[in-house]
C-alpha cells in the first residue's frame, strides 16, 4: 500500500506553542521521510528529513520523531511563530520496478496566531 | 541562480483545448517529476522521468502526456481528455538518477495554476 496518511488537516496554534503533525504509512519499503513546507502560491520547500534507522532528527525549532515499529512519524514545531503559518506535507520515498518516487500525505494547514 | 522554472504562473484555457506547461531546470538533475495539487488531496504524482527519453506514469497519468527530449526540460501537456484539469501543477527534480533520497532530495518549482472553463 503506497499511501501516507497525514493528520490533522488543519491546525491552529498560539504563538509560542508547540505544533504537532502526524503521519502514518503501511509500506515498509519506504526508505526516506521528508517534510515539506509550502507558502501560498509557492512550491513546497524541503524543511527537514529523516532516514528510518534514526528515531529523531532535530534542526532548530523543527524535530521529526520516527517510530519504525508503529510505522508513524511526526513533525514537532517548538515555539511556533506566525511566520510558520503554511501548509506542511509529510512524504515517503520508495523505489519500485518503475523507478523511484516520493509519495505525499494530504497536507496540514498550520495557522499560528499572534 | 540554480533552480526550476515553471511558466507561466497562471494559465487560462477553454474546455476542449490541449495546453502545455513548461518546466526547465538548470540544476543538472537527472530525474524530473510532475505533481498535481488539489485542496485537501496533497500532491499526486502524474509522470516522472529518471533519464532523457524515458518516463513513467504516476498515479494519475490519464489525460496527461509528457516528453523528455532534453535533460533540462520536462513539459507536461494537459489534454482535453483530462476530466478535471483545473489545478495547481508542480514540477520537481532530484539530482541522482535513482529516486528521491536523503542525499538526493526533491526540489520544486513555484508551480503553474491552470484554470479551464
């Protein structure tokens, strides 16, 4: 099953709070899990990524937590700021008999209130 | 500046007309991809190409066609057979001719918003 399920669809957080977005997958052949950030009218930009042999990856205020046994991973945004307001996509990469590709979750629209 | 250029930013067409969306990259990337973005549905893969003169169908290829005659260019044609073509179209590329990975992340252009009436 080449799907990545993302939740919640939308999220409102107060400035300074923690934003948490969750993703789940079924296919254990996925071997790379990036998160993308997209502002209105722009293309998604890579935010942070993790490999399945690592349980946590932190870059500044952004942290990925990865639970291989549960087939789940999540993005935590600490000290959320209004400038973080954007749509966030989780994704998973797979290489099959047709080549390699990135499968995306449905997206989470984050709004950080001042 | 290296990057992916999609043109035009906005495109309007009448129903029944074919339309071609341009995607050019100067990153010297091997692989290129087309995604479609609709509200609440994430990014869905239309077509991808790992090398010149070769491409594969993604999850929603019906009503679309592509070509990869040059490494830098991967145009997408939305044909009249595509039942619901109005959407935001994103082109992407990755460096190594394998697949998007930790050492070969996917880079996106800024998209073309197509409206068909």
